[in-house]
C-alpha cells in the first residue's frame, strides 16, 4: 500500500488547494474518509487517513482532537490532504494542548470539534507566520484559555527540559524570546485584556535584559527608552547599564570608552 508522509513544511503548499477541499468534519460524517489518530498530549497529532474514492479534505487550524481521557489538542495550521483509493495519507500535524494539565503521552485521539471561538483571532495570527515555534504557539494558547502564570509555564516546559542530555540552565535566552513573542500574540488577539504572566517580575527581568526580546518586551510593559534609564526602582535593577541611549549613560560602551585611550565609536 502506497503511503505518503506529509510533513509540516508541506502543509502550506497543500493549503493552496483548500478552496476545492471538503471540510474535514463533513468528510467524516459522510464516511468519505476513515481516520486513525494519535496525539502526544502536547505538540504533535498523527493522522492516518484512507478513502474509498479520491477526495481532497481540509483540516482547519483549530480542529480539536480528544483522547479517551478527555485531554484535547488542536491543530495549529490548515492542512489539505488528498487520500485516494488504495492509498493512505500519513500526516504529522503541529499541535497545541488545550490544557496545561495534559500528560505527555502518546494516545489514540478522535476528531471532536472545530476551533474554540476564543482562539479564532489567535489562530488567524498564527496563519500569518511561516515559521512559528510550537512553544510560542502553546504559551499563547494557554495565555488565552488559562491566563497561565510564568511559574506554571516553566513547569509545563520542565517536561522537555528534564529530557536534555547534558542538562543546561533554563529558560534560555531563546526561550525567553519565545515567551515574549507568545505574550505579544495573546495581546494582539485580546488587546484589552491584562494577562497574569506580564505581572511576573522574574519574566520581566529576563525579558528586558534579553537583547533578542528587549524592544518587544519594552512595548509589552509600556516602557520607553526614557523609562529604562530613569532609575525607577520598579524596573529591573541596572537596566540602564545595558542600554546605550545617550552619551555618558553608563552603559557597557560608555564604561569601556572611559577606561582608556581606545576609541570606540
């Protein structure tokens, strides 16, 4: 039996034919396809799709797949597949958990419903990104659905961190930048909402000291460059020493310039 492996990279190309595709729920209801699904409870859903006759089927972003335990995951990107007679389509889809209580364990899942209306705007934003890290998408989903805290997010990520060999300190600068991006997505999706994760001083310190995330973090926290060098005690300590904003502002460049005759632009 011929099998096709559909990877995440192909999902966008497949989506070009979405206008001719049968909605996934309708194809199941009409028995035009048979589906065997499994999910890992976290970031991956694996579907094996067969059809008695050739058909193009669209799985929409936000489609919910549920395990017998009740734990659910959603698909993060639209995917169109074309199973035909005598052929299976194996699709591994990027996914997110709908609850931070999900257990990381491979299990059988079945299609449950279309997207949660609370996630509609967020999924639209995700669809505009060509390369969206799954931790970024996952944290944004948890922010919208659970108003997750920074300690609870680190607890979720600890499942992955504990498997590293050799172990390294976490969160890494890249992971902090992903968190900032996730909060930005959540704020764009719900601009009038105040998220608990933004009140965490540990995340604030890490984000504002992170050169990858500093500009976006300052926007999230409603700060300007002037705020960063006023010495306001509510800000993370020594932030002004990290930013070169004006002559003699005691940033690393100015301190090095004052040490000796070497000319630093």
